[in-house]
C-alpha cells in the first residue's frame, strides 16, 4: 500500500488540479484512482487487486471459459469413459452428430437414426471418429489434458526464465552484456537439432528417474521452455531499461529502497503487461510446438493424442470431415483467448491507476 | 515462307493424324511435381530416389526395365543374353553394343568411350559413388570398338545386368566429366547440375531442391519425340499438396508417389481433373523381430547384439502368434487401398521369385494366437497381460514418423492387446531412424526396440543381394559401427547354405526355386520377418496428359519421351 | 551512443565465433546421418565410402577449421571475385553442401529473392497492419473494434500456419481457383502481366504470414500503449493544450515503442530465416525450406552456414534495437 501511494505521489507531480471536464476517458480513470485516500480502514493491496480483477468482465468470462475447459478435459473422462485409443473400426470416419443439423427438414429423424438419412454418424461417437474409428470426444479430452498441462507449464517456465533474465539484464548494468549475449546465442541455435540433442541426452535418464510418461512430460516442458524464453527476456529488458530512469524509481532509490524490493515492488508490476502478452502468445506457441515435437518423434508416443497432433493429423481430412480440424482448432483458440482475457484482467487489476474504475 | 511452314505443318498433322503427337515440341509445356525436391542431377553422387528419377529425363542407361520388369534396350541395340551371345557361356562377361548415330544433346557422338568413362567415374576409389554396388565384382570395362563395350567380372555373375542397366547407372558424357574424377567430383557443380545427356530433355536451369526447367533435346534419337517442348520439374511440399495440384486444381500434369490415405486420394480424384495410376514393385512393409535383447539394463557392448538373445522373441511360437493376430487385409484397406496388397512374402514379385504357397498368414486368427501363447507357457496375468516366470509379455514397437505407419501401430497394438501382449509405441523422425548415426539410439540398425516396422525393396528384378542381407554375421554390431543389413540378427545354417547355392546358379528356374525357399525360411518358417503389405506406387496425372505408363522397376519417368497432350 | 555501438560491434566478433562453435558442436552431437535419404537398397559399405568422400572421416577440429577457413576466408574472396572480376578464389574449396555438392552460398543467393518477396513482404504488411490496430485498440480499450481485434489476432496467432495455409488453398485455389497453390520461383517479373502473376501467387502465403505477424505485434503495441496512456506526462501534454492526435501519435506512441521495436527487431532475422511451414505449404522454396530440407538430410555445412548467417543477423538487429531504445528514450544510457 505504502509503496503504491508513494509511487503515485511521485508520479502525479503536476497535481490533480488539472481540469477534470476536459479529460478523456483514460485520464478520468487515473484521476479517479489518484483521488482522495479512502477513509475506510486500510485493506491489503492484494485484496484491492482481487476486487478489481473480479470486476473485470473480460477476465471473468475468460476465467469461466478456462475453468470449464479444464473441468471438461480433466473431469469429463470420468463421465465419458470411452478409451481414446480404442479402435472401433466400423465407426471409422464417422461424422459428428451435429452434422444432422445440415439436413434441415430431416433433422429430427436424423438425430434419432443418422443412417436413415445417409449420414455416417452415431450417438456412440457424438463428435465423430477418426480414420481408424477412435472416438473424437474421448481424444479431445485426453488431448486437452496433455496440451493444457504442457502449454501452461512450458509457458510458465519460459516466462519465469524470460522475466528473470530480462529484469536482471535491464536492472543490473554489469549483467546486461553477458545475459544478452546468452540470449543472442539461444536465439541463434537451430531449434530442431537442439531438441534432437536434448532428447538424445536426457530421454533415457529422465524416463528412468520419473517413469516414461512423467519423464517425457518434463523433457517436453523443459525443451519448449528453454527454447522460447528469449523474446520475453528482450522485451522485459527493454522496458526495464526505460523504467529504471523514471522519476518514481529514482525517488524510491533516493529513500534507500533495496534492489530486491525495488524489483518486486516497482519494476515487476510495471512490466506486467508485456509479460502477460508473452504469456498468451507463449501458450499457443507451446501447444503447437508440442505437436511438432511429437511429429518428429520427440514427444509423447504416437497413440497419445494432443490437440496439436489431432489438428495436424486431420489436415488431410479437412474436406471430408471438417469437424476434425475445427474441434482442436477451436479448443486451442479458446484456450489462448481465455488466457488473453485473464491476462488483461490481471494487468488492469495490478495497475493502481485503473483500480476502482 | 509462312505459307510453306503452314503447309508443312498441315501435311505433318495429316500424315501423323492417327498418332496423338505430330512432331517434337508440338504439345507445348508439361508440369511435373515431385514432393521431394531433387538436389543434384548426377545419380552417382546421390542415391536419393528423387535425384535418380529427375535425372532420368536427361541421362539414360544402356537398358531399362519396363513396367513388367522386362529388360528393354535404350542406348543399346539389344539386351545381351546367353542366347544372343552377348553374355559369355561362363557368365563372366557381358558385351553391349550401342545404337548407331546416337548424339549427346550438345551434338557430339556417343561412343563406347563414354561408357568406359562412366564405369571409371563410379569405380574411382575416392569418388564416394552412390551406385558402386552396381559395379560389384566388375574386373574391367573396355571399349572393343567405337560402339562395343565389354564388361568383365571377377567371377561368374548369374545376373550380369548391374552396370549400365536401370535408372541408377546412366551413361555420363566423358568430355563433360573428364575433370570430375574421384575427389574432384563434388567441385564439378556445373556438370552435376546440368549433365549433357541423350534423354528426351536437356536442362536449361537447375535450382537445387527447388525446380528444374527443361526443354526438348534437339538431338534426341527419335525425331518425333518428345511431344513437349518444355518441362517444369517442381519439387517440394508434401504428398497431399502434390496430389491437390494435379487432381484438384489442375496446375500440374504429373505428381509422383502420393503416399496418402485411400479416402483422401479418392476425395481428390472426385474433383475430376485427373486420375491416379498404380503399379506394384517389390516394396514390402514389414515388421521385423529383434532376436537379440535391446534392454537398456545391458551394457552398450552387448545390448542388442547376438551375445544377448531376446528373452521373449527367440521363441518361435511367440513370433508366430504375433503374426497371426494381425489382419493384413484390413491394414491394407485402411492404409493403402488400391495401392496395396496383403502379403506374407518378403519377395512379392517378379512372379518367378514370388512364393505363391505362402498365404497362410493372410487370415487373422486371434484364437489360434492365444492358444499358441498358452502353449508357449505365457499365461494371462493381471490386467490381461500375459506373464511367464515373472516376466510380462510387453514389447516396444518402433517405426518412423509417417501417418500410415502410426495408424498401423495403433491397429497392431490393439490386436496384440487382444491376445494379451502389451505394446509400447514409439515413432522416430525418418531422418534419424533411417540414418546410420552410430551415436543415436533410435536408428533402425541399432534396433533398441523389440519389434520395428519399415519398408524395403530391391533394385531391378533379381532378389539375390536382397536375400543375402540376412546372412549370418551381416548384422549391425558395435564392431561394425552398427552398419549391417541383417537387422533381425538372424542366423540360420540352412539359409546360408541356400544363399551360397543361389550365388552359383545361373539357370533361372532353379534360381526361382531357391529364392522361394529362402523367402519361406525367413518368413513363414521362422517368422523373423513378418511381411504386412506389398506396397504399390500411386502417382497421378491430369486428364490431358497421355502416354503415362507407371513403372516401379525403374524411374517413373522412363517413358517421358512418349508423353503427349490429349486434346 | 557511437562509442557504445562500436564497442558492441567489436564485442560481436568473439560472440559470433563462440556461437559458431556452439552451433557446430550441437550439430555434431545431434543424431542423424547424411545418408538417411539414400535408399536402403544401397549397401552399408557404399554408404561408408560416400561418408568418407564427404569428409566425415576427419576429426571434429579439422572439420570445424575447414568450415571456418572456407566461410571466412574463401567465401569473401568469391564475393570480391564476383564484384570486381578478380580471381582470388580460383581453385579454392568453398563451403559445399552435402546434398547438392555445390557451394552453399550460391544456393542462399538463389533463394533470397523468393524469401524476401514473400516473407519480407508479409513482415512489412504485418507491421503496417499491426501498428494502427494496436494503437487504436488501446486508445479505445474494450470497444467493439478492440474486442474484434483481440479476437482476430488471438485466433490468428493460435491457429498454426500449417492449418491456415492449407485452408486457404482449399478455399481459394481448389474451390474458387483464384490463386495458384504452388509458387513459381522461376517467374521473372519484367512487365505488367508477370507482375500481376507474381502478386497473384504471393497473395495467399503473404496473407497467412502477415496475419500471424500482425497478431503478435499488435498485441504488444496495444499493451504498451495502454501502459502509457495513463501516465502523467500524457495528462500534462493534454493540459498544455496539445491536440489529441499529437498527444497519442507523438508522445504516447514514442514512449510505447520500446517493446514493439524489440519484437520487430527480433522478427527481422526470422524474415531471412524464412518461414519454414508456410514456405513448405505453398512450395515457395525459400531459405526456410532450404534450412528444413538441410536439417532433414543432415546436410551439416548447409545448416551450419545458414544458422550462422542467422546468428549474425540476430546479433546485428538486437544491436539496432538497443540503439533505437536510446533514440526513443534519451534517458536510457548504456555507458
């Protein structure tokens, strides 16, 4: 609380006596935040953040969608117990039951018995089945478990690395050179050979230590994480370089704020928005990279569905069974969109100038 | 002048009316797409199929195989045989005669010196020639006169058609490649990218891994051919894109090797712009059983070597049961459609070498497989997985990354699950799997898995060297840097004895019998190799492209001189 | 700033040398073999001989030294020869690709036009679309325009190009027949008709890539603008009576550009690296396709050279970004 008010004080140097009538929307918002101190008893900073967050419509919608997705893929298989790898050869290339809607007049008889109107679909496979007759609904749920876990874990790892290196390089002049040259190195390394080498060196030791599935999970998350942190690091560093020279930082330094405090209280909250954008882009990137890995044979075993893989495998069937590409495509997009709105909400909530709007 | 050429043109068109093509270059332009882009036009420096096929429109061998695997003369007047005296009685030499009046595309005459030079070029010890195996056992190649070449072998060769036969060993122009022998070979970029040839087309521009622009060879031996004046040979993309460009958008006239699911091809074909052609050769998709123990607990010196027999797969009954559980007809239908035939043979053709009695495996027999495993002492334990002496019947099944192979893996895993075998699947990127890097654990030679699946075939029509791969001692092992062709580490005295006999037999009928016996030993009698599908080749051509005859025994573009535009 | 730039340029030399060593070791360590694409019908002894002919028998040090000499000594000579018609490099061994047995640099030069046409153009288009969208969405945060922009850019980024590319081909090439599905790299643009052809074949790949690039850049632009729109200097500027246009497009924009400059600078080397998937989908056969085929064929000299050129560009453009920071915000000091 105190740091924030101090920061506001230092930033609102010209004083709030500018004419409020002439101010456009964003200005009015910050003015409201900078207004008189609330007379109510002091609350914790995080309570304010949370309250602001819950009042953000986009964030709430994003959060609900995200939780729904997580629930569907993790709890759904308890209700829809079809094995995602089970091959029901007679159902191969079944269409989703929703394709009945396109039969218009015969829609109801179609929903009752799709084969009566010549559509290959059945309630046994409500979202259809792939070229071998594996159930799409079960595969989407199983794939979501992997894709969401890998996507989020890899994104978090890459953000932690990126923000850490970015803040350190931007804030401490001595570290700037070495850290940024290391970033250059990582940016320059060819991705595919690097991944091949990682798999070659670490697959067997990790499988031995954590079991095959967890081992591969760790390997994939680490592989994606350490090959995707560099843009975030460069962006964060650029912002920190500029922030560090701003008045409120100088003011904070002049009253003897330690480096740790300075970074956690003043620098980090002010670079949260590029980090949030990196997070949203990172999750999409991780889900797609994972599918590229399994395509190269570096990821999960081939019968292990993931959203990226489902999408890739269905490209050839785009014309016959459009829902096979639409489903994983929509799932990935929804995840990214919901994370994006969560990020927007978090960013707004962490911005003291917007709080209370 | 104009009237005269018009008249001539009309006269020519009239005279040639029944034939579709009138004169060289009359049909304009043809577009060909190969989704693997050619890297070089000298097949001696790259063994890649894409390079052999693309160069085959420019440079030609003395003879080729036709669509049925028969030998047909190209630059030679006829195919030398025992009957016509071209092959010596003791099978140690073969004499080729060149056609008279042959010209290179630059107008100089083709002589026997060019043929001798080609052999010298490939057999140079420092050249790293990719087709050296074609010149195996060649003692000398000499020019008898300007048009006669005699190849002498070190010992009797029942099949003397290695050198200068088929797309792999075309004739190079001595004048062009004179300074490119041995270590200098890679520096002759200009020659490697634009060889002067005798084929129907000559290279105008070659962009490696991208596109070749070709035009009709003015000195081609048949003055009426080729019907097309120019050709674009585009490379790159994937099989689906190539198929789409021919079958759906009609941008291209010919697409090579459409490895796509049958229903995808059918959907594309329904657009009505082109059709597919199918041909069968010797390519067989198979499962190979590892007879040695690939366990990671073993030290690297003995892991997957003959010192450590496989704890499960050395039992014939287990191998047999695994084979019985597979429904090959269904695999073929799902994976290859019209471009596949279920097979139990390692050598599916030519007819005289294919074992026709080996058909037992074509019917799936889950119950029989279960009974066989019971008999072998594997009893059903927890979770439906069979066990014996505390060991689970659990296998690691690897293959290269490829949509059809991953589908096969999933299906086979399910069938093996039904008979109580647990299967772990792994796919490996093709460039690692088929590369022989001894440092990688994932190559097919190293075989750090229990079973693996891939396809293999043989060049030409004679299976002797193919069957010799499974000779005892030819297995990949640490001492040979994991190079070797006996992938299963198979060792069988009877088999080796028959191989020796085959190498000394010249009589075709007897060779056929021996080859069938060898094929049966390695497949149905020991189930070391479990063949699944005899894979054909599917290519596509547009409705307006005529004269296409798909050939799987040689380059697909073997008769490109006869292609014409249907009007 | 000048001393800083010079110091960084000098420092770039050892950095790049170190990067080249790391790349080389990485490629050596990676599993793979240049014989992977040679059919199985070629026996192992022959493959062994082919490997020796490629120089694979040499020790790692010798191989690396050879590459260093060829790349830093022979190739510049070839360049001089080409410009001035001299003969310094005659008879000297250049960096040769293992796949094509021809000089790597010649192929790179051959590939540049299509990569610049397609990937470069899409980057320019992407940036030009992204900046106004980012600025306007931030200025009217949570407006319909902003929501729509967010939706399109997020979908554009999260749906991979291997899907959008094929989708566009199916719709516009197969269905409507408006654009070709295969890029013709031999097309010479020398008149209006060929220019129109060139535009037609560029439309689809440029659209796919521009969507992807614009999505990314517009998000950073928007976020950064939002951070700055509420700053006090904006209020001060408005209080001084500056026009809204000047406030937003001069003051706020300039201060918001730092992360955007970073992202754009990070993307420029990638233009030269090509767009691997999009080039594959549309058969553009530029540098991205060159790199991926070289990796698949384990053509180490080609991969090494391409990656190194890529590394030079990365170091260079990150330096450019650092210099631009100083110009955009004079308070940033490096010395």
